[in-house]
């Protein structure tokens, strides 16, 4: 009796294991990492975006008949925590790929992990040029338009300005440093008469806006490049308005037209800044209309740029997995290089040469409407029109 009982128990355990394996084989897992607790203004809409994408993908039959599951972790804004999360997702959860990240230094940390461990990584938001160029690797791809791409879009407008004396304000970490460097390079190429009269480098998330504004005003620039965002941007604008820093000066600003950064400014929104952003209320295309309708129906809220990034990151991941019909990293890479797909902003392609997607951005100006900041006169700029030549990229990116 005892032996029969033990055999029965062993059979039950074996059957349970087989069922577990069958379940594992009936789903594909993606490991997602982001700075949810540190930057909720962007990451909460971002999470809503990718959750909507997962819902749509599974409702349409999943990935080649397998259910898509996203396992998400918070990196708390710390590169070491992001690498720990990545390791747990790969070793314990057996995810098919990694996706996400926001801050550029964290994106680089996860990219380095992916390269070391030979794991596919789709970077969603980090904008530093290093992630696809100087520190690029075969396992890392990036969705959002890079600092180079957004700088090139802004320089196209900034170079038309009469201003010759320029100052810069940017957070002192990888993203801010990269954005200022590439803007200065591209602007100086178009306008050799430009003088760079001051640079301010407040710590990310800890700006002391009074001294920053005072220092820039003392340099007496005719125009200012701003790269701050989030709470730092609100403090800078408030102090700048109080001290008249922006009066009769043009400001060119990365990301400020995104609703998550415009909305907190409310009636303090400065008018006439040249910005990149997301004027969801002015985009009239079938691709965007479809996304907007689905997002508003699910959340009873309007999307932010984070919503687009989260949504398209998981849509892209699903398209890659479906084309590869495998979770093998080498097959995922082969499937992604040159892959084109729809997005709410129109068709995008992941370039083979540097693993950068051609997703673009909207460029326009800030304005006040009904006591709220908006983007006006916005035009969509295709990412493919603002990337350097293949020959230039080959000089910038190490060989795999």
C-alpha cells in the first residue's frame, strides 16, 4: 500500500510538472523594466500603453497562437537595481527578451547586461546616442527617436533664428550631456557664427532653479537650449518667469511639448518655445485615431507620450517574436534588423546598421489655451529623415 501510495504521489508530481511545462510552452514572456516609482508622470501612462497592447495582442490570438505575458519590474531609477531586475527576469522568469527603461544611464546598464548575457533587449525610452552608437551592441535595439534625431529636428528650426549668443541648461547625467553635445555640434555646423556663452548642469531631479536662472541671465544669451524635464522643468519655468529670464529670448526645448511635462506647468506655461512633443489633440491620421479611440475607451483618459512609447514597445516586441517564430536571441536579432511595422505615428523600421527605429517626433511651439499648456503649429518629422548616413554611423558604432 505504501509503495502504491508513493508511486501515485510521484505520478501526480510528474503530471503536474508536465502541465507546468505545457503552460510554459503555451505562453511567451517578456521582461519589462522601468523607473515606475521615480518618474510616475511618464511611466504610469507608459504602463497603461503597454497593457493596452498586451490586451490587443492576446485578443487577436497572441504570438503565433501563444499568449503574451509581460512581467514588469521597477528599477527605482538605479542602474544597479535595473541590472538585478534584468538578471532575475532572465534567470528566474525565463523571459524571451527584455524591454523598457527610461533614464539613459539605466538603458546603458541594461544594454551592457544584455550584451554580456546575450539576451535580446528592446530599449523603449532612453535617448542617449551611445545606446545605438558608441556603446551599441548586437543585442540592443531602440524604439524612440534618439537625442541626435530630436536635436536635428530642433536645429532645423533653431538655425533660422537671428540669435547668436546661446546658453544651455541640462541635467548633469548621460541624457543631458548627450543632448547638449549633439545639439551644439549640429547647430554650430549650420551656424558657425553661434557663440556658446554659458552652460548650466543642475543634478537630475534636484535643480536649484534660482542660481541656475541667475547664472544664465548674467551671461545675457539671446537664446537658450533647455533639456530639463519633469519637476526640474516646473521649477526652472517658475523661477525663469519670476525673474524674466525668458522675456525677449527664444527657448528651444527637448521634450517640453509632451503632455506629461506640459500639463504640470498649467497657466505658467511659457509661450513660443520651440519643442518636441506629442499634440495628441491635433493628430488626424487613421493610425493615431485607432490608437486614441482604444486608449480612451479603456482608460477614460487622454494619452501621454509615455502611452505611445509603452504601447509601441510591446507591439514591436510582439512583431519581432512573431516574425522570428522563436525565442532564440540570434533569431530575434535577425528578425528585427530591417523589420517594418505600423505605429500610431505611421510605419516605422528598425534599421539594420545601428538598430535604431525610425519612429519620429512632433515639432511645434508651446502656447496657452484655456489656462493649459499646449503644442501649436506642430509637424510630424519622420525619424528616417534625421539620421546620419550609413558611412557616418559606421564610424560612430563599434563593429559587432
